[in-house]
C-alpha cells in the first residue's frame, strides 16, 4: 500500500481535491515517524521510460520545445528527421532502453552518471563543478573572525555529518513532509574522489576515511582526525584540538612557503585540465613512489580544506574565488573542497558528478548551525579534549621535476579560464510574494522575467535549461525543464517592442499561458515525463550500437544551452531548516557557453538571490547588467499584471550587488 501511495502523482497537479487530501492523510498515517536517510529507499518507484511516440511523434513535446527556437525551414528539417527516426532507428533503440528498464531499477542512472558525467572529457572547474557561499550576515574584516577556529569547527562538524550519513542516522528527506525522495547520492557527498581515466573517469568512495587534506601557500598536509586518546582508544579530535593542529600547519607552511616561493609545490593544477590529459599525467606520476603515496593520501581523504590568503571584499568576489582559486589550492576531483579565507569568509567547491547542490547545502546548513564560538573567537567544544599528545600533521611530498613544462602550460590555460569568469551575486528586494499574490507560480513568473531580460539584452530567444529534480524515483537525479514556448516568445517580443497596437490584455494572456506551460513542464519533468533524458538515452543507445542517428546531429539536439538556470531552496533540513538563524547566500555554476549565462536563484518571500556567471571575453554578456535586467523585467511583469499603465522600465533598479549588505 505504501508503495502505491508513493507512486501516486495527482497531488502535484491538483493540490486541493478531495482525492489528494485523502491520499495525504493515508500516506501520513503509513509513513513512520523520524524516518532515517535510507529507510524508505526500497519503496521508491523505478524511473519511468517514456514511450517513443510520446517523445518523437508530430505532436510531441520535443517538437513543441524546439519550434520557438528555429526558423520555419529549420523546423521542417527537424520534423522530417524526427519522423524518419520514429519509424526507422527509433524503435530499435527504444528496445535497448526497454531492456535496461526491465533489468535495472533506473534505466537512466548508469548512462547519466557514468557516461554523461564521468565520460565527459572537458575540465571540471567552471564547466562542471559548482560552488556555494556562506552566511550573508558575515561582516568582512570583522576583528572577531578567526580563520583557524572557523575551519576547525567546520572540519569537526563535516566529519560528524559524514558519520551520520555512514550509519544512516541522518533524517530522511521528504517533499511536504510526507513524500520520500531518493537519498542515494548522499553516499557520494563525502570522502569521494573522481579518478581521471583516459576514456572515462571513476568515482571512488572512502567511507572509512578519517583524515583531511589542508592546503596552505601551495603546500598540502595530511591531518589525521581520529587518533589515540588518553585511554588508548581511537577517537576524533575536538574543534579546539583541530585548531591547534591547523596552527601548526599554518606556521610550517608560512615558514616553508617563504623559502620556496615561486616553485611548484603540488600537482593540484592538473585537476583543472582536460580529463584524458590529466589521466595520462597521473599514470606517469604513479610510477614514482613518493607521488603515488601522496596521491593515495589525497584521493582517500574525507575532504580538502584551504587555508586561503585571499581577502574577498564582497560576495561577487567570493563567488568567483570559490569557482576557481589560483590553480594550486583546489583539488577539483574531490567531492568537497572547503575554503576559509584570511578574513573569515567561507565557501566550498563540489565535484558535480558526486551530488546535486541541495545535498551539499544541507551539510553546510548543519555545520553553520552547530558551530559555536566563545568570546575570544575560539571554538566551543561539544566535549572535553582527550588527546594530550598529538603528532604534527604530515606535509605531503611530491616529485614533479619531469612535469614542469606541463604544469606551466596548464597553469597558463587555467589562468586564462579563471580570469575570464564574470561572476556576480545580485540581490533583488522583491520575492515570490509578488507572484503568489497574483496566484501565479513564483518559479514560472521568474523564468518569464529571465526570458524577457535575455531578449531585451540580445534580441534573440535563448535555448534555456532549468533543473528539475527526479528524486521521487530510485536513483533519480535531474531532468530538464524547457521554459521557452510559443507563448513566452510572443510575450517577450510584444513587451520589448512595446507595440501600441497590442493591448496589455493580449500580453497578459501570453504571459499567463507561458507561466502555465513552464509549470506543467516542471511537474512533468519531476515525474519523469519530459523528453531530454529520454532523448539522451536514445542517443547513447545509438552510440553503443555504433550508429548515432542523424536526429542527434541537428543543432537543437547538440547545441549547448545559451541560458542555463537552476532554482534551489535556502533551507534544507526538516528540523534545522526551521530554527536556524543563518542567512545563506546560495551557490552557483559556470555558464555553459562562452556567449551565455549561468543563473542560479534562491527565492524568498520578499527577496531573491541571483548568482550569475558569464565570460568577460564575450562583448554581449555582462553578469551585473543581466542581474539589473532581470530586476527590470520583474518590475515590468509586476506593473503589467497589476493593470497599471505600462511603462518602459528605464528607471534604475533598486537591487544590490553582493557586498554583504543585509
């Protein structure tokens, strides 16, 4: 019965019906109290496999999705090619996927994790990894900030959180507190490393790891966290004890770093480059015993931590820093690299194949909630220290003589990419309350503001990606929402050109239809009824059989998204999220294209946080300007829907750039 209730999806489309209310009451009665992380995994349904006709016939969502982006001639070509695919190659490839569906709990999981993520040969930073910032309430250059104590606390509570994942005691995650979602990727959040391979990478987990890596001034140290205590038992260090060890590292690195300034001291720069190249370099490194031992220590660590000398002065500078670093202070293959800057600002970088942002966000929420400091800025220990004698942390040794030329080449490439990132944190002092008052989907409303902002800036309709979570299914991760529709295109053009012959009522009709399209698409994508992942599966089926169909060689199916977007919450944990007093900033990712934007946004009742990226080398993009254009678009939508006189929003926006202001 529980499985049948969990499979039910009518609640998503009809919130207020008697059937939905009865379903909710019954499910709540059957769901155990205090559900743990993996407790309900066995009840989750298999990820659905769409029918070929639903994805590829002449009335399919696929054609509806691409039509607004193409000329009539281009659309005719796509339609004809898709019909040919549906009749000829498609049925054979669909049978390949049907076999996968019958034999696995999620027909997509291996294709997505192994071949899309781990098979990608491009560099990880900016292009794949994402990052997250800290608390908006943090004051830059606060004399009370203590870099070592902050890192010590974070190390302790990260390890505590990792222990809760390993023993399954962490609370399970639910939608609306009653519908369980898949928590499988928590297993990869900590102590996981992406190992480069010549054709495909590998994720290696080290769940029993009890050491972390500390970066400082180009040097790397192994810090053991579980050692013999005064009673001869192996127990974890307290935050105060960790702080003492970090002080030893800082003093040693500051002394050693000044002696070898300018010399190459670690190979982390290799994790910034193309994966096949890094795999070949790593294979050569493993021949050397010193390098092999140090690599094993890094790759088997629970986390990497950076005692950074940087002093970012606003959230936008932090955002850029956490995405990039200097090339020698991030191990981008590591599932989780945490950075504490000299002035106390904190954030982290995550290897994306391991997990989605909400998982790292929840661990961050847990950590910030539990970190406590005394009046001197030192950590407050949750228990008394019990390790009277501690060995100094071990500095990792490397022999990189034969790699000097490659290091120089890769560093040049990296500097070019890192310096090209245009990152902006933009705060808008209006939130989802605007849309809710008008009984519209807040997410759909904001997506239409993004469409209007982009069209106003470039006079083209962008191929747009929005993330939908599919964790209602076993091993589910994400699907794609395609918010662009014929209605969104009609609205943005009418609004931009301000044609007096088009009454506001027509614009409003198109706007509301566009929001409805996005909302329905979002629910369908969440329920595994969208098309992107199915098309991906058909593509891989063709690739594995040695013949990629012509359909996937057409522009709409291979071209990257011009506007890549994602909405996430700022509260995660079912208990802590309700009582925490922190004001999280959120996180972000790099734009997919050199001429595009990456936009993550976090909607609260009366404000929205935007984390926007683009590339400085493109004269047509500017992240700050785009943030201002989004706010201008929101103002336009608000005026239009309120029925006021339509005004051209040339007035200044009143949002703020990420400068730590509250």
